[in-house]
């Protein structure tokens, strides 16, 4: 039983908080600690636990200490000191400090906790420890339950978890919307490291869902355009396989219009037109989405336009130089290095093309489900079909390219039959 172990080792609550990442920690104790946490959350509403759990502190007076940090005032033993040090880090980073690599290690001789906290965010956010995922999953479950309870009590407001919002860094102005998603996205990026484990990915997708819910109308606590930029920054470097896995896990968890908006924005980003078109929409010269909401679905007409956009590449102008080098009778060592570099660039461009094609295929499939052909909203021409095919480039021969062209053929064929 939990109590019998607690007589010879630190209490289960203290154990899971003070040393959740210690490689030498007894696995059975970790499992029983998590079982105790799940038992607590099943017996009590999330709001009753909120004041005892770590959260990012708002503007505090110098002498003010968060309630969840007042359980011990003068730590004496090693376990108490480690626990207090780790919990103190939560003042700045919230519950995310419990998940970070090396979160339980001492700062070392001559280096104070204050000095560590003053380091850059990149240094502090050192990644998620391998042993922290069980604790992350418990927190996510608690936030989801809190989201459900909040929606039941406030059916006319946005659906989000107030407890999760308390884990997001606050802006300087108390009335400003949050705009920093770096801490939740730390968990998402960690789940996308190879080899990807399905359970971790699903937990990360649930974190993304909680984050996206904070930016949905009517009264989002998170600034929607800022979150959109952060998500695009997350998506941009992902290889196709990781991007596919993440999107496939996320889409069942969020509203369809949000999925469609993210896919449309990804196409704009890959084609290099996002900033320009966002500026035009801001001045009212374009109406590409069904509403002015940040996460609105694209219109059918704009979807057709997106499908014709080619991928943006920075090295197209260098191909002539490459061909000239191939034809030179004398090839220097620098020439060969340049060609190797060019082959690497072209390989990256091909991967980007494949990613673009997959996103287009996914967007068209979802839009066809949302706007069936029989409704007559799809105004397309034979020239449009040619433009879509031309935009695919070499990715036309990929599986996603073939699937996209089949869907395009279905849309075009339905138009001929009308």
C-alpha cells in the first residue's frame, strides 16, 4: 500500500513532486504516487485542488509567497530542500518546471537558484525528461476535467481550462491577453522527437488542444494571432512524417474550422504568401475566410486558389549555376562542394514539396466533407485543374500527389456533369 512505502521513504506526494525524474527512483513508488494523484482528482473537483498545485505566479509583492509553496517554511532534510527548490522554480515556469530535464538536480556550488532563474528561457527550458510523461498525463487529465467543469458553469463563454491558463506566462499588463506559448509547446516538441511514441504524441496533442481552446471566441484569454504564429513556427521545421502524425492526432480533438484554418495557413506559409495576404485581409481587400475570426474556415473559392499555389523555394535561381558547372571541362574542388550543397538543398525542396502536397490533399478532403459537391459551391474550370497539377512539381508522382489529383478529378468531373 502507499502508506507502507511512505513509512520508509518520502511520502508519495512528496516523492512524485520532489524527484519525479530521478533515474534511481523506485518505479513502483512512482506508479503508486501517480495512482494517488488520480485518486485525488477523481474524488475532488479540479477547482478544489488548484490552490495547492504549482502555477505561474502573477505580479507578487516581494514578501508574498504562493499558497502552494507555503507547505514548508524552513526545509531541513535533503528531500525537503530538493522539493522546495523544485517547487520554487514553479513560481516562474508553473507545472512545466516539474517536467524539465534535470529539474531535480542541485544548482551546484557557487550558483544560486536566483542565478539559474535569471538565465535565458532557452537555457531554462532544457526539454522534457523521459520519466516525466506520467506526471504530464495526469496534469493534462486534470486540466481537461477543469475545462469540462468550467464549460458546464459558463456555457455562454469560451471553452477553456482556467487552471491551464494559469500555466501560461502572463503579459506585463494584467488586462492583456497571454501571448507566450513556449512552455506548453516545449512538451509538444519533446513528443515529436524521434522515435515518436504514440502515447506521448497523444498527450502532446491534448496539450495543443487545451492551448488552442484558450484562443477561441467569444472571450479568449490567449491572443489568437500570436498563437497562430507560434503554431506555424512549430509546424514549419517538422519533417512530413512528424507533421502527418501530429495533425492526424490533433484534428479529432479540435473543431473542424480550426483544422481547416491551420491547413490553409500552412499552405500560405509554405508558398511564402502568408504575410502579404494577411496584410491585405487586415485592410479588407481580401475575403479568404468565412469570417474575420483568427481560426475561421477558408471559403470554397479560396480553397481552390490555395490548391494552385506552388511551394516557395529559395534556391531556384541557383540551378543555372549548377548546370553550368556540370558542363565545365574543368571542375574544381569548390565546384564539387557546391554541387553537393545543391543536391542537399534540392533534397530539402523535394521534401517541402511533398509536405505541401499532403497538406493540400488533406485540406481538399476536409473541405469536400464540409461542402459536398452537390451543393454547387465549387466553381472550377479546366484551367484550374491544370494549375493544380502544375503546382505539384515533382511531388505529383508521390502517393499524396496521386490522391490529390484524384480528388481534383472528382471535383472537375462533377462540374462537367452539372
